[in-house]
């Protein structure tokens, strides 16, 4: 389960759900595993004229923070000159590393 923060304790927030690596806020669906890259991602969910959307203008509803992809380095086979090599393998996406911050609902 991701870390869930509220900007104001006890506030009313937009409807949201978290299922494994998918975060949904006010009907806007973010597939966090698909958005994972080598750099951290911050995705804003906003509402303008009663329509929730990703990014752009409007009041904040939520912010989804997806940390940078992690890797494991292991010793690989020797290269053609007999020198050791390193094999870098991405670690499986961990939804527990997601941070969801919710703003008060309008």
C-alpha cells in the first residue's frame, strides 16, 4: 500500500482508490508501474470547471509520486579480455514506494 498523505488532517478529499500499482483519483487513472522511469515522476491531478484531469490548470486534487526505478548490479561473465563485468537488472516495481498526496476537495 502506498504512503497516503493529506494536506489537512481530517479533510474531505476526492474519491480515490489504490489497487496494486494503479492509483485512481476522481476517475483519473494512473498506472504507476507503466510510468516508472530512471527518474522520479510527479503526476498532478487537478480539477478545472468540474472536470478532473492530469496536469494543466485548476485546483489540485492529488499528487502521485513515483520513485525512480531501482536496479541490482551483479557480477557478470568475464569479457573477451578476461576482465569481470557487471550485469544491471531492474528491480520489480514496488507499489509500496508510491506516495499519494491528497488536497481538500472543493
